[in-house]
């Protein structure tokens, strides 16, 4: 049974949006639906980083395992890959995306309270179990939100809305990391876990306040009348036919090999820098500052959706990721690590956001949820493999060796992507 979404209040303003922060302000002022969706992202991601800082410090402290951060990253990533491959994209295309997002947020709020039970090394397993459960909830939320965005904003607003999402993610990285470190230090880790649970409740309410049609009407046959195999594989068949979308969907996995490096942020802070939870917060804040600045510098190119310019920025971003993590491997202080993390994630934001914008903008609604879920799968599988490999190397040798291996894998992967990709000015299939 397909759920019916509320009547749309799609924006009618046709004036082009200015670039940068002013464009964000105009979009949020004139489109209340985009504003509520953005606020839901703000509060839930702020809570996420409160939780991350507290959980990483708690696990390293209880277990003494230098790879605890990598294992948490794997627990966050693998469920997303598995659920996205087999289920969440289909759900996002078949059912009411608004209901999916609200239910996911409510479920994650309840699960987040389980972290309050972690007291001893024997209860450390709760951290991994709770993280897996929250990740499954996020695996339903993310493709539904991404697939709904082109229906909530006008077509000419989409590049600015996509950039706003990345800028917000980055802002929450450094704001959430700083605040999470401060709250954890001043009030304890339990306060951070409670804040995370509350953030999901607020996000669910904000999503429910949106008055828009999250699922566009189209002429494709209803999924309910199609075979399970066809429903599951239609996203793959679409990617096989559309080279333009396929090439840029593969950009995220190409650069994701580097992400095993940030799984060692907590280990670097506690065992190399001796800076505790606040040092971990500084590293995540550096990551966020780089990712915050990055979209502001390419908003003009993104608004024009010039294929060649976007391609150049994606390639430049991949180079910055490699440079930043190579330098990070040799850092000995949290401030130096913060700077290197900023460089790496400046580039990562270019590569991930611009390639994601291309995929999102040029995939038709009837299959968009499944294609975006596959986008998550590629990134998630590579990130999980990177974190596992880096964790093993960090435990057997040193954290520095783990980061350098992640850099080497990224170099090989990016060169492979460049060999198979070329910028194109060919008009892509209309979404």
C-alpha cells in the first residue's frame, strides 16, 4: 500500500538565488518547508556530534583499544550499506518519505538512550549495538530526505539547497564537536547522550511540520505491481544506462578510502597528543571548518551546474583529501591535526557534495530513492573496508601507519576513477 503525502506547497518564487551565505538566507526565508527540513538536520546532527565525542572517549577509556573509533565507524557504516542495498531505497520510492523520516527519528531517539547503560568494559558492546541500530535508522532517513529535496524546493533552488545541506553538516562538525567536547567535559558523558536523544525528537517534530509533497507524481507504474527483483534492481539498471550519473556516483567511493583516517581521531588525541576528549573535539572541529568553507567557494559553479567546472572542483577536492591526510599522519599536536583535518575535509566536501548534487539533480524521481541509496552503498562499503584495514594496521603497527595506508589506497582509487571518468557537456537525462 502506498501512503499519500500531504498536498504540496511547492515554492513559486522564480527569482534566482544569490551565491554563498546570502543565497542560503533567501532560500530559508522564502521556503518554509526547506527551512523546517534544514532545522531538522541542524538539531539531529548537533546531537550526533555530542554523542560521537562522548562515545569515542568512553570506549577508548574503558577498553584501551586504539582502534575503538574505527570499529564505531564500521558499526555506523556497514548497516547503512546493507540496508541501502536491499531495502531503504525501495522504501523511499514506494512509501511516504515524510513518514519514513519522522518514524526513523523517533526510533533513533529511543535507541540513543541505551548509551546511558555503558558503565564497564563488559557493557561496551552496547556502544556497538546501539550504534548499529541508529545507523539502520539513518539508512532509512537519508535516501528519503535526499530523494524528497528536489520536490520540496524549486529546480533553480536545488543547488543552493544541496550546498546548504553540506555547509550545515560542516557547521555541525565544528560547532557540535566544540560543544560536545565542552558539554562532556563540564557535565559528563551522560548529558551528551541525553542531548542526542532529545535532538531526534525535535527533528521528528520539524519533519512532521513540513507541508509539501515528498513524493512527486510521475507516469511510471506503481511499484506495488512490480516483482520484488525488478524493484530491487531498477536502480542498477538505470545506472547501467545513464553514464553521466554513474560516473559521478562512483566519485564518492573513490575518495572514501581516506575516511579510515578520521576513525583514528580519538586515538591520536588520547594516545599521541595526550589531549583527551577535547583534543578529539578539535580534530572533528577542524574537519568541520574545512567542510564549511568549501561549499561557499563553489556555490557559483554549483548554481550554474557547469559540468566541466564541477568536474575540476571534484578532482581538486580529491587531491586535497590526499594531501591533508598525508600531513595529518605526522602531526604531534591537536592544533596541527586540526589544520590537516581541515585541509582534507575541505577537499572531501568538494568531491562528495558536487558529485552528489549531479546524481541528485539528474536522476528521475521514480528511481531517485534507489539510486541515492546505491550512492550510500558505494561510499559505505569503501569507508567500512578502509576503517577495518586501518584498524588492523593501527593495532599491529602504529596509528601513523594506518593513516598512511588509507592515503595510499585513496591515491590508487582516485587514479582509477580519473582513468574511467571524463567531464562531459552532454545534456543528462531529464530528472
